[in-house]
């Protein structure tokens, strides 16, 4: 048969499979199976079997290489999943991993997805590895999938699993309590369901109901489950009390070293108000045991966005994050006036005072989340958090009298979300955020509307996202508007889109959201072609071209034109390679680099002319099935200015010493021989900003590792050193048109900058029972006051800085945290005894 005809027939076969979702049946049982990984209970024998998995990656559409069978049972308390994963026992990969951290690990796993409202957009994921390590996640319509994960893994549920070894494979048993799910009585008999299996030796992901990578969306490609009759949502009430204690030592420049005894206690409460809605509350929370931020020397005019690591703000917040205007790091942030006060003491501006106390964290009094979804697929969410009134204490050296300075006022944060899921993956979402501060302080409100529409065939889509912000400050009120519009072809090998973004000069969502800059009008066109079928050389291929045209909105002015092209290949040996080119062929305007006016929301702005550039980067990695994995990114850029090369290099090496121990080291370096940017100095007379040409070096070195004692106990560490050097070679005056003229009255080297940051995080974690955990943490960091302490003229090279780093004062923190999980069903059983 001709090859072309085979491809056409295959396409129509799997299109038919997608159009008619597979159906499996759950069986009600009077006696729950014992969760021991054996599948020997008689109840399993009567349950229908889900079979015939279809590959998703690395090549779509083939029957799975290894056979999988799945059965489903249920009773009034839980859903039970039993899977038999046939394989050669010697070939099953069994690396230990921490919970929720299986990406690129040498391990096989099985996963079930439950779409309990059958809206084809949202779902729960429960995953078990061959070492019985659990991962769980909340799947949402706009989440971008990564290896193995199709949702937000920060969500944690309490459920039970066991795996067993067999002569012809391995088995999985799961018990998913109904109190860990959300569903309505009406939807109980009509759920969507999906099963996934990953086999590391083939790097093969397969699904029970085919998931075509050329089709937009994930949950819309689930199968269906029947038989869930008279399933009654249980009373969902659980408590997670905790106690924590420790010691912290923080060095300061020109101030006595600060020592603190850390002690805290509190509780998280989950209460199912009804069958669909849940109230989550945290009382007197303690967020000390989180991984340190990747701080950098931010020389840009824009804020750096940090990852959220605090459990309460990551678990079950997908509804609040849907509009993209909720940046939870605003809550409990460093007080606004902390750095100002610290700098005044260090510089001698408050020489007559001794700083006794200046808290660096805004404590959270309490936070509450109310969220759920009705039988009609209407999602409702309400969020509220209250942070303390932070005060610093100063002592007058002459009189001995103490005084206080408010560095952060008492603040109330609120979010309201209404999200209606529609047919064909479409939805409409209303979101409002509100921030109220005590006294005559800044208040803010942002309203957002998100509309996504897809045609019945799921080929084309339209997304519209208007927003309106209003901020009330002492000087008066200002408001702004933004809109995002995207239209295009979202499915198929060939996809394309057009995007228009508009942000007015004073659109400001940053009291509870995150925005790099306002005042923009941009147009983007893109086209991509993806090949998901294997060829003689590649398993899959991706090609993409993007064109951008950017303007300043007020006053309307040309900003930049750029072109990007990228190609990505996965080879037959599972090496991966990506080639990316980025070109700005004409001189363009940068309206923000010179940071004039200082506020991003003020106009008109000082322009800086930027030269054209041409860059090329190559990125790739070796076969991730091997004990040694190497990944790299290397490239450079050039432009018409003389002696102005740029290069970037990233190299990461990970070695798996055993199924329990893995270590990784990474090194990232960027060097620009002629970077032009704000010199952080102004003309002494005109106060105009000065431009610097400088040799810029930026290096990040990270060493991390994890040792897993068991599937529920591990020791992890992460050490990070960041170094940034700005070595000025020239200073310039900026003209109104953005071009520059040399200055010879100032010495460029007087304004060099040398910055270091170091963090070491070590955590011992033991999940000693379901939902309960003991964590011992140790942190070591370079004192914040000493990040600029090393001379830019004496320590010009990375190795010099690294040697001096440990002779500079460091802070230390040792903490112990104990969390115990209790739910209503457990308490009820104990009372009956």
C-alpha cells in the first residue's frame, strides 16, 4: 500500500477515535479492596477492563509498546484504581524521587485523571511511580504541560497508593477518598476520565483515550466513565495543625548582628461547605521553610518576578490565577519602607539613631480561600488575606528614647472570581482584585474579563482579555486600561495566530498582580509547523516564525521590530536540539532603560536609541534515560557597533549515582563587551540620567542534590552563587532624540558595580503518615548588607569573588516544623471505637 495512503488512513482512524471517546465502567463494591499493590481481591475480577493505550510521545498514534489494563471500583468513601502494567521486570525503571518531583527521573509511572464535572477543561491528576512516590495536580484549561505533569503540582491531596512487583510487570492500587475530590450529586454519574502510562526506557507516554498533540487542549481528549451511581459527596472537614521553632542569625553593616528565636504555631483548615464548595483557611501561618529566591543584580527598570513557594498560595489557586492578575508574592512581601530605613542607617543619614528592629517580612495574620464549581460548571472563588501593621524601632542615641516607624500598613487583600465553562473548551471569566490599606495609604482595584471561544471542531480560537485598574493615592486617583486579543488556528500540524496587546500609560495592576511595564501597543504574528510522526532521522520536529512590531502607546511612538525563528528536533537516540535566531534589523527606541521619569507610569519618557542586533543560540540535551545527562545552551549576538560582541553559555550536568542519590551542577554565564545602559548616576547640574557603556559579566553557579531514604523520606540541598559585574568604559549624555555624546569630566570606573548573592538551603523531609510531615531546614546566606561589599576594581573575576565570598558575613537559620493531618472521618472512626 502506498505510504501516503497509509498516513491518510491512520489520520482518519485516530480522528474517529477522538470524535468518539472511549467509555469504561466503574463497579460498586460492598467490601473495599485492601490497598497492598496485589490486585488479588476478588472485587477486581468483576470490574470491566480499560485497555488499548495509544502513544502520545515521542511519536503520536501508535499502539503502546507495553500493555496496560485498568479497573475501577468505588464505594461510599472512595474511588479505587487498579492497574496492571505489563513489562519485563528487569527493564522497569525504579528511581526514588521526592514527592511531586519526577521530571526527567529514571522512573516509570502511571496516572489517572478525573474530570468530575465533565466540563472538558478541569480535572484532578493522581500519579504513582514504580517506587510508590505520589504526585497530584489540578488540571486547568490554560495550564501548559511539562513532562508527566498536565496541571498545577503545588496542589496536594491526601490519598493512598501501593505498588507491587509481578513476574510480567508491576501493579498499582490507588484509593482516592471522596473528600479529596470535588463533585456535585448531579455530576456523580457522569465524569470524564483518562489514564496515562509512562515507560522511561522507551521515553514513551501513552493514553487510554488518544491525546493528539496536534489538537488544542488536554481534558477535552478524555474518555468517559459510567456506573458511578448514587455517589454522595461526603462531609469534607480536615485540620492540619503545626508547630515550628528555630533560630535565626542575621548580620548587618554598622548595626549589631540580629539574633532571633523563631517560634510559631497555627493550623490549616479545609471545610466542605456543601458538595461542591470548599473553604480553606490558614490561621497564624508560618512561611519560613521555603526555598530561597533566585535574587539577581537587577539593573533593568523592571521588577523581577519570583516563584511562589508558600503552600497556601500555591495549593488550589488555579481559579484565582486564571486571569493572570494575581501575584501572591505581594502578600507578606518585604515592607515598603524596609530598604529605605536600612539604607538611611547604613549611609549615616540617621546617625543619631540606633536601629533596634526592622522586620524584613510582613507577617500574615490569616488567609481564607472559598472556591468550587456548581453542577452547571460555574466556578466561584473568593480569596481574602490580612497582613500586619509592620513597625521598625529606632532609639535616639542622645536621649535613649525609642520611637517607631510604620514600614508597612495593615493591609487587606481580596479576590473574587466567577468562571463559566462553556461548550467546546470555551469559557468566560470575571475577576476582581482589591487592596485596602489602613489609614491614608494607597488603595487599588483591578477588574478583568477573560473570554475564550473555540469552534466545534476545535480548530480555531479567539481570546479577548480587557482589564481596568484604578489606584487611589494621597496625590489623587489614576486609572488605566489594557486589552489582549488573540485569534488563530489552534489545532493541526500547521498553526498560526495574531496577537494585539494594548496597555495605557497608567494601567497599574501591581498592588496584587504583576506587570513589567505599562504604556505599550504591540502586534505579533506567528506561524508554526509541527511534525509528530517519525522520519528516518527524527522522532518529532517543530518549526516556528514570529514577527513583532511594538509601539509606545502615549505618546504614540515607534519602539521596535523583531523577527524570531526557531527549529526543534528530537532525534532517534533521544537527543534534543533547538536552534533559535532573533533579529532586530533596524535601530529602535527604548523608552524605559534610562528610568526617567523614575515612575514607569509617567510620560513623556527619556528615549534611548538601541542598535540593531542579530543573535543565534543552540540549545540541547543528551538522552535523559542515561545516568549522565548533559544539557547546554550556547550562542551569541552581534551588531553594527564596533567591538561589541555578546555571548551566553549554559551548561548543566546531572548524574544519577543510584536509584536513591542524584546530584546536579549548572553554570550559566553571560558576557557583553559593550552593553549600553543607565549608569545609575545623574548629571550634577541638569539631573539628567547618564548612559554607560560597560563590560557586563553575569554568572550563576548552582549545585543541588537529593538523597531519598524511602519513597516518603529525603534529604535535599541547593547551593547557589550569583555574581554580576558592571565595568564601565565610557559615560555619555543622552540627547532628547535618544542618541548620545561622550562625557570626559567623570571617571567611568568610579561607578563600577560588583554584586554577589549566595544561598544554601538544606531540607530533611519525612512524610510519616498520609498528609503529615516533619521538616528540618537549615539556611545559610550572604548578608543582604554585604552583597555589594566586594570591590569591583579588586575582584574583577568570578573565581576571585567566589574565594572572598565565604569570608564575608553570612546569615544562618535552623528550623523544625511538625504538621499533623486529621480529617473528620478519622475522628468519627475513633469515637465509634
